[in-house]
C-alpha cells in the first residue's frame, strides 16, 4: 500500500473501499452463476427432449447483452454495507463463496431452469404455437433474473425491505431489461427475427408467477452468501 498523503485515516478509507469492492465482486459472481445456469440448461435440454428450440442464437446474444451490463453496472455501484467496518478481517483462506452459498445459488439457478422449461413444455402441450410458448418462457426467464438482481444485491435482508434505493444504476438497468423484452415481443421486425409472439395480459401474469415462484422461495434462507 502506498499512501499519497500524510493522513493515516486514508488507510481506513482504503480498507473500506477494498471491502466494498470485494463484496460487489462476489455479488456479480453470484448473479452470473445464477443467470447463466438457466440460459445454458434450457438451451441444451429443449433439443434433447425433442421439442422446438427454446433459446435461439439471437436470444442467447440478447440475454448476454442484458447479463453483462447488469453485473458490471449494478453491482459495481452498490454502496457499502452498514456493517462493513464492524466485520472482523476476512480469513485469507476463506473461499470466495462458501459451500452453502454456492449450493444456494446453484439451486436457485436450477429452479429457474425448471420453471422456465416446464412453462415452455406445458405451453406446447396445451396446443400453443412455439412462438407463443417461447415468448412465455423467455418472459418468465427475464422477470426471474430481475428478481435475482434484487436478491443478489440484498443478501442479508429481504428484498422488500431493501427496495430499489441506494443504487443509481438499478432502476435504469432493470427498466432497460424490461423494455428490451417488450421490444422483442411487440416490435414486428424484432419479434419475427426472434420467433416470438406478443403476450396478452394473462400471459404476462403467468410469466410473472413462474418467475416469482422460482426465485422468491429463496428469500427464506436470508443469509445467502458472504460471511457465512
């Protein structure tokens, strides 16, 4: 460490900033695991089951465009936790993610995968066209990842207590995700390229229910990762 001034309180500020950066790196890593799992599993399993592709290449590119700005912009802007400087020094041998935390985020990613793929298969089974079934499943996936963002930035308290406050990039990024979903569903050139159909209000409700059901159950083990 090199001090650029003669004020030793700079050391305290540097430690606080280092802890904040470490927390936010861990948040971004957890989010990347949690959202990549359903992307990979739904892309692989649909053709293995023998149904029309759920995720086409255009969807994967679009979801990656949502994913990486979210991890880069939202989590780097997270303010320090209130107890940041009251914690003991981190054990240098402590893993980046505890086994319990890793198991939780893998379980949530797999739950999202099961919900999205289950919705897709159910929609096809009820006679819906592949474009409609695909739109329902992808809407559920995008809505679930929005909940995942809120959960990941708030690992020690319920998301309804933390709300949307404290991070200036959160609302614009989540709003951009939602607007991009609406554009792919309702703008004819994009919808045609992505093979998606517009959703009626009941379709949005169904997608929201699946997105919530696959994520909000993980609010129960509130200390999800970090310091556990």
